[in-house]
C-alpha cells in the first residue's frame, strides 16, 4: 500500500487563496485600473511584473544567504535551514528569469533593443548564471551535510552580487533608468495609482514567494526522506544477509 | 556485516547513476563558461567610451574620430526625418551636438527624451549607426497631464521648468 503526503496545511491553503486573490487584483489593476504613461503608453504595464520579479529574486537570494549563515553558525546544523536556502534559491532563479524576459520585452518597446551589455543588464544576467551554478552545486552528490556545507559557502559569496546589481545604475553610466522608488534622494517618481499598483505587485509577488517557498521546502524534506529510506533499506538488507 | 559498496549490475540503473553524477558537473561548467561570456561581452562593449554631449571633443577618450557612445536629450523642434535619414540635435549641460542616423530609431524615440547614440564624429556631425532610447525614471499618468500632449512631444511636457 502506498501512502501519499501533502505539502499543504490549512495555513498554506489560506495563504494560497489569499495569494490568488492578490495576484488577480494585480492583473486587474495593472491592465485596467492604472493609466497609461504619458511617454511609454501601455508599455509601462510591464513594470508591474518586472519590478516585483526582481524584488522577489533579491528577497529569495537574501533569504538563501541568511538561512545558509544560520546553518553554518548554528551548532545543531539543522538541515531545515539548508532546505529553505535551496528552495529559496530555486524560486529566486525563476523570478530573475521572469525579470530578464519582461525587461527584455520592455526594452525592445522603449529603448528600441532587446538587450544591451550595460552594467544593470549584465550584472543581472551574471546573478542569474551564478545561482544556476549554485543549484547545480547542490546536486553534485555526497551526503546531506556535505551538500549543505558547500552550498552555504557559495550562497554567502553569491549574495554579495545583489548590491552590485542594484547600485550598478549609480556606479556606471547605463541605459537602464535609475531607481524610481528606491531613489537615494527618496523622491517618489511615480504618479498615484501607478505607485499603488507597483506596491500591490510587490506585496502579491511576496505572498506568492512565501507560498512557493513553504511548499518547495516541504517537498525537499520529502525528497530527502525518500533518499534516507533507500539508505535504510540497503542497511537492512545487509543486516539480513549478515544474520544468515 | 559487509558494508563495502556493491557494484550496480542493472545496465539501466548504471546509466541513470552516471547521468545523475555528470549532469550537475556539466551545468556548473556551462555556468562558468556563460559567466565568462557575459563578462567578456560587457568589457567588449565598454571599449566604446560613454560620453555626455558636453564631453565630446573635450574628455579623454571622447576626442577625435574614434567610435563612442554619446548621451544627451533630443532637442525640442530639432527632429527631422527625410529620405529614411533621421536628424536631430542632442543637448547636455547647454552643449549641443547634431546627430545623423540612417533609419528610424525605434522604441519611444521622440523629442525631449534622453538617448544614447553609437557612432563617431565626422565633420562636427555625429554619424550614428545605433540609437538607444534612455527612458527616465519618471512615470506620469497620461490623463494627469494638463494638456493633451501628442505622443511625439509627450516627453517635452516632463522636462523640468
């Protein structure tokens, strides 16, 4: 008889429903309620996906580093921190990819080109590749502890790229525009409902991240348990052989 | 109890194990190569100096007929498009530069918008073969403008002063 285990709990189900509602409202707000930009027209609506995506990616990679730091510094070496780090990085990679694709399409419509090798775009592409490498390093084999240790070190180094990506528009002359809401002079550069829609995008994408993270971490725990069961079964077989 | 690893006899399991072992190593190698390509592309593109209009002919790297990138704002009423050639003036810190480009720049190109032009200065005119529109970080709702600006001049209504 096979048993099935779900990664859902009543709390995550509620979070899932709330996320679905929040994302639905974002779609309505982004496509219908918010006005066009005076220069970009409807193209500006790309912003409501592009900016929240990179925000979630920063959040995810930051959390990966935080969980890795907790794993390394905590004597108990609890693997839950490693699994949260891995799950968070996977979601981060997904959202950087979304940000790169939407940014490229937005760039074609506003700049007139899909891609330029400017500091912001290049550093974001580099961030994406770094975390693909991180995910590959997690799958290099060995014990769970070996996996956790080597990926924690890599995560703590990789997170240093985030300030470089974010401040690249201030450090270099770039085609990419400077920050509109995280401006160093703290001057908001978005008209009323555009700002609200962008803020709503950040909230709903963060909720989506939380929902995905919980489920992915639980799935990883189940995967590790399956791997452990395989090992237990092999040891049991050897014990049986030895007893004969 | 004998704990020495047992050889996998099943051919399919052996192939699966091999794939499982090699796939992450290949991805790590590909990531390293891709990272190298990205950095080298960035450095190659950085060979063309990035100059503001006021630096052309003044700043080191922005002088002579070498290939450069020039950044400035398209001057209002300077845009002309005739026989597939786009001509306009760029301004930055009160210095202007006449630009000539074969074709339609694309994007949201219009007067009063910041652009980056790639090319070289020939007889005082910037001969460009690539134009990139540099959108500002200001977003203004269309219906909030005091007058109904046409698409072509919408950026002019955003200029300070």
